[in-house]
């Protein structure tokens, strides 16, 4: 018998049984009597309070506050209690935990990048994050027509969900008041003088070999004759050169 009691497994089983009975004794004669006879208190109402005030109120009622979660709620300002468990008025034992849910206020989202996009793409991008397209303004710019060139709030700006964002859309380039003269067939020096008289300037010079025309003759231009430009705008020229010319300097 003694040899059986000395076996390691038997010792462990006896220890577990003894621990179990000790636990039952503590539970029956210490924990349960304390819990049953501990005083009850009424859970105070803390919904609508700021978290700090709610914590103080709960502590003064001999209870313990626990922040369970934070969620967006349009009905309550940011930082106020919107849910409490147990609810106000419930009878609980002293020291009971009161779980609180805090309002995060109105949802906050980031403004997407709208510049360079079409009106349709911008509207979709805004709606996807919970924002709305506001007023649309048409402005002259060098960007292609119907492309967004400006937005009220820069990309990454934080706004309340549901806010409106105004944008500006390009009407295309400004139409100038100066008519581009016809330079084809003129010599380079004549073309340069004609552009100067028209308050325009020579732009990029593109040299092309020719067997039939004299060197330094204008064979094409961009923008073309009759286009509208503004003062100081450039006109690119296509100029002939000899077949054996090596350098491509500006002709005299």
C-alpha cells in the first residue's frame, strides 16, 4: 500500500484532489459569503457625460469603469459616453465593472487627389470615401478641357464624412488675340522679322535637307497660319539646309 502511495502519478492525483477540495472550501466559506453579503449599489447614469466625468461618477458609486470601445455616432459629441453596461438604475454588487462605449464623434475621412481627373472620376473617388462633390467652377487653363485643375481641399485633408468638396474644371487654353502669320516660303530672317512685328518669337527650329529649295527657307510652321496666340508665344519653324551641312546652328 505504501509503495502505491509513493508512486509519482498517485501523488499527483492526490495533490489535485486535495487542491480541489481546498478550493471548494474557500469558495463555500469565504468567497460566496462575501459576495452574497456584500452591499448592492445602484448603477448611475453616465450616458452623455465626458469620459473623465463618467469615470469619477462610477468610482464614487464604488464601482469600476472600463472603456470597452469607441465608435462614431452623430448623436453625441466626440469623447462622450453613448453606451453603458449594466444600464443606469440596475442593482449590482460593489466593485462591479461598468463597461463604457465612447463616441468618436462624426466620422473623419481624407480627401482624395482630384487634380488631373475627369469630373466622373472625381465624383466616384469622393463618394467612395464618404464625401460629396460640391460646386464646379470652369476656369481657363493650359490643361485639356474638362480636366480638374484645382480642388478646394488638398489631397490628404481630413474632413467630416458627408462634407462637400468644390473643384475647378479646365475650359482649355486661353485663345489668343494675335493671328499667326504665314511664314512658309520666306527665308529664316524674313520669318524672324515677321514674327517680331507680330509680337511673337521663334520657337524650336527643325532643319530638313532639301534638293529643290534654297537653304534657310521656311517649309512648315507650328502653330499653322491663322492660329490664335498671345503676345510672346513661340512659333516652331521647319527650315531647309544643304545636304552637306554638318552643323545645325541658327541660320544667319
